[in-house]
């Protein structure tokens, strides 16, 4: 983002869009954007994403020190864990979206790749989705667990909690987390049915075709 005011407005627009469509509720969910000066903008604590004020967003410097705005989300450490391992990350979105969170509570899923390859767009926007083990909110070990996976995965699912996704732009991160939520919804809808997932060669073709890591 070259214009901090544009970044503020975009965070608020994306937050309102996510909230209005029921992808986050109450004061859950948080958004951050990396600034050109090395700092970050982040949504404040205890504020619904549908009622964000651009002037009250939390602004950090490159040393993670709060410069101005309201106190940041209590999950700021999750965002910084993603940024620390992903130099390409320009934005991070974390939600407690219903279907993704429901999948994070299921017992018999593969923790190395939680959701199957149901659609091409899931592979293109998410790829593989590892599960981070459960930690209590605010536990510093959660940051370490996220950071251990963030270098290899731009999206992870927090057990009994919800997804967190990094993107090369805020709109990229938004699109990815929405695709994750829709795939989680499909997965839950199809639990009692035999699945015809994409084959390994089909997934490999998508990775090669779209230069996916």
C-alpha cells in the first residue's frame, strides 16, 4: 500500500464485507496490512469488523511498537508470526468463520492437510491446509506453532479456533479465506457421501499450470 489512508479505508471495507455476509460475528476476527514504511495497520480489540473506524485502526512501527490508534486485537501476535516467516505477505486475515471453525473441531481429519482437494479453486487459493494444535487464547506457544508452519503455508487452521491466511494483498487474503470457508462448508455438507476429489495428477497439473508452490 502506497497510501496509508487508502489502506485504512480498504481494511474497513473488507471488514464490513466479511461482517455483513456473516463470515465473522460479534467482535471476532481481525485484519492487518503491511505498510511500505515497514510498519503495520491492524484492527483494534473488541471492535466488530462491521463497525471499523479508519482513524482508530492500530498502527505499529517495524519493531512491533504501537504508534497510534486504539489498542490492537489481542491476536496481534498471530499476524506478526505470519509476517515474520513470509516476506511476501502484504496482509493477514483471521476469522472465526462457522464452517472452517467447525472443521477445526472435527476429530478425524488429517492435521497435515485438513481439507481434501474438492475444487480447483481451493487448490489455487489455499493448496494445503495444516492444523495448528489447540492452545488457549493468548498462549505464546500458539505464536510459535503458527510460525513453525507459516514459512511453508500461507494458510493454517487453528484447532477449535478458526483459520488465518496471509496474502500478497488484502484482497488476495480475503479471497483465499473466503474460498477456505466455502470449501469447509462443502466438506461438511458432503460428510455422508462418497467424495470424488481431484486426483493427485490433477492437483499436480494445477500446481504446474498456475505456478503454485
